[in-house]
C-alpha cells in the first residue's frame, strides 16, 4: 500500500497529524532529502510527533517512510505511461491493438490493487472468513458475477457462500444471519443504494462485515470494521465499462480464496478429489 493510501486509510489521525500527512504528500519529492529534525521544523511539530504519525499509518519510523515514498514515486512515474482505464482503446484501433491495450489495463489494475492491500487487514479478513460457517455476499449489478465466481470456488472446497441478489432476498438473509455468519459487502463506489440498510441490519445482528471497494469510506463506515481496497483509478460514470474494477475485484477475491484454501491445503485437495466424481459428470479422457 502506498504512503498516500496509508494516510487516507488511517481514521484516527489528529488534526496536527492530518496536516503533517498533507505536507508530506504535497512535498513528497523533497522528503527523502530532509532529516527528521528538518521536517519537524518545517511542519512545526516535534520529532516524537513524526514518529507517532509513522506508527499510526503502519510505518516503523521516518527512515522507512522516506524509503517507501521513493518507491511510491517510482511506481507512480511508471504508471504515468500506463493505459487509460476508463477509455482504454480508440475507435480506429485494430483488434490486435485493442487486445494489447486491455492486457495493459488488466496488468495495471491488478498491480494497483496489489499495492493497495493492507496485509494486516487481509489477514484479519481471511481469518474471519475461514472461521465462518456461512459467508454471505451482498452486492448488485455486474459485481454479482465476481461474487458468484468466489461462491463457486468456495463450494468446490465444501464451504457455504450465499449471494442473495434482490434487495428483498438481501434483507431476508441479513435479518436471518447468526453469529456464525460473516458478511462481505462489495461496492466499488461505496455509494450503492442497498448498502446503508443492509449494513445497519447486519450491525444490529452483530455480524462481522468486510467491505471491498475503492479507497475511501463507505456510506455505512460506522458499521464496518474491516476494509479491503482495490484499484481506484476507474471513474464512476465517465468510462466505457467496468473493465478495471471488475478485474481488480476478481483478483482480490481470488487472493482471499487462495489464502483460505492454503490454511487447510491438504484437506482441501483431498476434498476436491473426493467429490470430483459427484459434481463433475463430464466424460474426460486424460489421453492426448
């Protein structure tokens, strides 16, 4: 995760720490040339305040902050030459060029999402999902596709995942949830109309909620403790399609599934082999 995203994700910064974060991002190209004393003088804070700020956003200290900023700038400079995720191709592009540009878009979106992953939050989410008896996914529109793909993968290892589609079904599922359930809410914008009421019902039922979307607070953030972020370069409306958010969401859910799978790796492999003949009725020959 970039320093900028770490700052945006940290919701317990004091006003002084917020100002320090804004100064660092506004002057990120010069920070690596400063000592901690010089930064303290320029921002009118103490050296200990800078150390506390670093700890809060998940950095061990000022030296690590400088190294991470340099790395972020290098990635940012590389990204400047990348594809426009909202309008990745032009009307006169050949089919070959179009295919190449979508490849670049997918690579950029997955790299962005990888760089947005907070490993501590990912670990917490994976443990919650691994220990849940039932996982309920709340989403709508095109995100139903990635939710059902995750559901299919999880069912292949004997795990129960529900994807209620209509608002009525979502409310019924949320209301019937037990403490053994964990909920995933998928909303790229965090502004989906179904989100506030579903999150409120889940909160009242004491259900742990994991929200997956672009960086920033969802409209129901006061009910949600666990957040996982994907690439946020896609415009909410000014775009050809949801190319970037779709592949980013697919990637992150595949990461989550893979983390859950490897926690019981041998057991899951055995289960797949055990039930294969029951669920796959294709007549497939292994001969070439």
